[in-house]
DNA sequence: CTGAAAGCGCTAACAT
DNA sequence: ATGTTAGCGCTTTCAG
C-alpha cells in the first residue's frame, strides 16, 4: 500500500498537484468547491501530509528540541509537561533528549537537533557544561535557544528561572525566624549556578542576622537521601553543634530528617529541617517537611510562552534577551516550626 | 550565513557531491584520503547533515513517537526515561506527545507522528480509547506499534505490561496473610484493563480464601488523595465494617491512610493499608506505605528493546505479536503488617 | 483561480 | 574509486 501524495489526489480530480497543495493549505485563491473536493478526496484516500517534504522545502519544521538532565526527576518531568502542553497547543512537536548530566550526551543532543532542523532548542544544561563556547554552536547557527532553570549566564540567551538566591534567603530567614541559630547547609558539589545562588541566599541571610557563616557548617556532595544521612552523621560524630539543616534538595533533607529521628532527636523541637523542591512526599511525612516550591509547571508554561513570543522575531539573536525570574514559594511545614 | 551542504564541500574539494555523500556515510568504495579530506572540510565548514532531506529520500527517520497520558506522573515519566535512554543509545530520537487522557489529543498525536513519518510508535493509551478501530489507523499504514502498560488487547500488537492480575492477587493475599478479612478495594472509574485486572486479582484472592466479595466494599472514582479520604469517610459514615484498604494507586492509599490517622485509628493495628505504584513518598511516611512496584524503568527499557528487536522484521504485522509481562514486586511495609 | 516549473538536500541505482 | 542521474513530496515563485 503506497502512501498517498498530493499527486494522487490531483490525478483523481483532474487538477494539478499545486492546486491540491494550495487547497490543503487553505490558500485564499482556491475556490470553495475545489477545496471541498480536495478535502473529500484526501480523506477518502487516507492522505497524510509528508512533513519531511514540507519542512525540507519550507525551512520550518514546527519541531522544538528539549534537553534535560533526566526525566526520572519530578522537577524536570513536570517542567517538560508544562512545555509540551503549551507548545502542542500552538502546533509544535517536541523532540526530547536526556543528557544524564553528561557533556558528551549534551553534544550529541544538540547535534541531533541541529541536523533535524528544529525550529528552536529549550535546554536545562547539565552539570558538566562550563563556559559558554559549548552552547555557542547553536547561536552561531541562528537557531533560537532558551534556557530554563539551569542557564548559562555568560550567554545572551533568554531564560526562565526561579530566583534561587531569594529562595535560599527566604528559606534561611524562615529558619532564623523560628529561633534556629546554627544552621547547616547541605548543597551539591556540581558547578551549577542554582546551587551557588541558594548558598548565597543562605549566607546573606545569616549575615543579615549577625550569625556566623562557617565552613564546617557547609557540606557539599551528591544530593541524595544518603548524602543527607551521612552529613548529619558526620556532624554528630565531630560534635559540631547545630540546630537546623537547610538542604538544597528534598531527598537530602529527608535523609537528614530520617537520620535525626532514628537517633531519637526531636524535629522540629531540637533540630529544624528545611528542604527544597517541594517533592510530593514532603507533605506526607511526619513531621511534614518544610520546603521551597519551584513552580515547575508554571516554569514550563512560561518557557513555552516566552519561546512562542520570541520565535516571531526575525532577528532572535539581535535583541537583548528577556529573562523571566519566577518567585520561589516558601512552604513552611512542621519540620521547621517548633511550637 | 547559509547552511553548508554536501555541494559546498564538493566544490571546495573539486569532487562531486555524491562522492562527498558517500564519504560522509563511510561508504566502503571511497578512498581513505578522500574520506579524510571530506571529513576535514565538513568540520571546517561546520557542516551538519540535513536529516529532513536524508529521511525524505531514504524513507527512514530514525525517530519514534511516544504517546503517554501525562509526564507529570512519576510512573510515565520514569518509563519514558527508560525508553529514551535505550532508544537514544541505538540512534533513535524521540518525539513526545501527551494526551491528558483525551481521545482528541490522542488522535492529534497519532496524526502528527504519521505525518512526521516516524519509524514507529510506542503508546500507553488514554482512558478514553475504547475499541480497536482507533489504533488501526496505525497498523493500516504499516507503522510499527507497541503498547506499554496500557494496551489494547483486541489488537495484535506487541506490548510490555506488568501482570496486574497477579499484582492485585499478591497484594490482597498479603493483606489476608496478615490477618485482615474485610478488605476494601478502591479503584479507578476509568475503563482501563489495568484496573480491571487488579480488581480481578483482588476478587480471586478473596475467593481463594473463602472471603466474601461484596459490592459495598468496592469504590470507584478518580484516583487521588481526596478519593482515598472520601471513600474511607463514606465507609465510616455508613458503618460498614472493614479492616483493610487496598487502593489501586498510592495517592489514593495515602488519602485513606491520612484520614484513618486523623480519626485516631491505628494503622496497621486496627486497619491495614496497601497502595500501588511505589511512589517515592511511600517509603518515607509513617507508617511506611506497603505497595506494589511496577518496575517502571525496566518497563521502559524492555519496551525499547522489544521495539528494536521487532523493527528489524520486514513484516511487522505479519508475525504474531510478542507480549512481555513483567512481574509486579510486592513491597510490604509497615502499613500492612501489625505485630 | 489554476498551471508550470524549479528546487529544498539528500540517497541510491546505474554508469564509467 | 568516482561521476551521473533521477527522484523523495512538498512549497513557492512566476505565468496566464
């Protein structure tokens, strides 16, 4: 069963294929009668436009490429969910690529997208990317590029992020306002702006309230349940006094929380715990985990909307890039609020 | 800056474009010297193959389309994660489409994929699809199709699922083995095989152990935290005696669990609770939630492997479809195990 | 309102 | 080992 083309429809109706093409694209200069006939025949012959041919000729694919570290993370899958919904409503398809935080994969993804002639690329860069050269291969080709959450700030590229500095600040100030004074910070060892910003917020909050910022209170590692446990274990082993833990990610906070409870320490009365990301489990655990919400779906939607707005510009890289910064939402729960 | 094509490379090197094409595709009949020269020039001119042209001509896109209800669900995003990783390793790109459980969206996704000439479609059908006609538009076009998790069993299409019947059976038998005798089942009102199978397992487990299967113990609704709470509320209001709840999904189980705890009922001592899906929160809540793991990432990987295996066949629809059925893994935790 | 013709960038059969 | 040629199925100018 060969595939139906506009030539087949043309032959049936005894018109030329270019008339058929116009009818199918709802061209104004085609009579209603012809359009109806073409549409009917197309349906009857089970015609499906070949987008490859159409894109090759027109230079537009209506496809965008999305690069994320991993979909097996509620943060990214939720943002992608938001992006896809909006882009889809606006006639775009989405090619998806996971990097697994590897630079080689990121390179492969970009190349694939470029070769597929996507109309734009939306990326949240992996932890291994540093320097701007890497992503310049995209701007050199004049392919529209947007970052979300993890941006490369040296590059004049639009982005949608949350205010991680403010998030770190607000989270820490919340702990301080609850009476905690010796606050440990657990953060990532990856070289990512988001974590540096959260740390800056933590640091500034302490300073603002005349609390010391101490090396021994800051732990870096691979964010995870285990890292949270280990860190608290190490703190206790070295008998460093602390009365609260602010982790840059919820699983890590959860690890800390679990370890504390196992050791019979009362949370939040003796030690307060604060996470980051608003994972689903936070609301369900006991004590419920205080955290910061990143507005994931909104981030995706805003990213898509910004893309749609900018794609109209003839000169994407000529205009100064727009940066949308979403507000983090503090979600105080029981783990950080002693009576 | 016009894009470089094989013609540009050919001109530089004073060969024909077909020599360049061959060199680029590592054709055996091209001298090493020419290949090297072509590769060097390609790199220098920043050449990127145009996959649209190549696919249009060759009839293969190396793109597969994935249809899922929503990425904002840990189950689906996790499976997609597994599919993407494997397909990507094998040179495929992935177009992603979310249906939001809507038939109209599902239709749109299929059409887009067909028009994009994907090499295959992997789908987990939405709750609104019934009958096989819908998906026959794909088989009619001879485009390889695979189902995962939610399949249409009337269609001779390969699939990767878990044994939901067994899962329901094992989960219920576990409850029975723990001494529970009046087990409520909370399930979905959607017309999906997965839920019917879980129910069948529940029913058969009761019958096997000479326990009555009663209408009043079975609640159908939109699976969610709220539905879990409501159902338990209603049970208590109508004073129907029960000693365990088996929900077909973890959030629903969590709702039931929370409501019971709020009412001062001891879980698991007075009432046992069992969920389904092994959501992250289950391990963290108190009491920890017993559940059934669906091997999501493995499901994705198996789906991809099956696809890769079958795509080789010249006659996809000629051979009897292979069905891979994964074993559900019972994860007994505290919510179902009284001392 | 419709037709004719060119060409997007590549693959692949057929030559040489 | 390389060149020639003919499309893949469409969009888009230029004609009429």
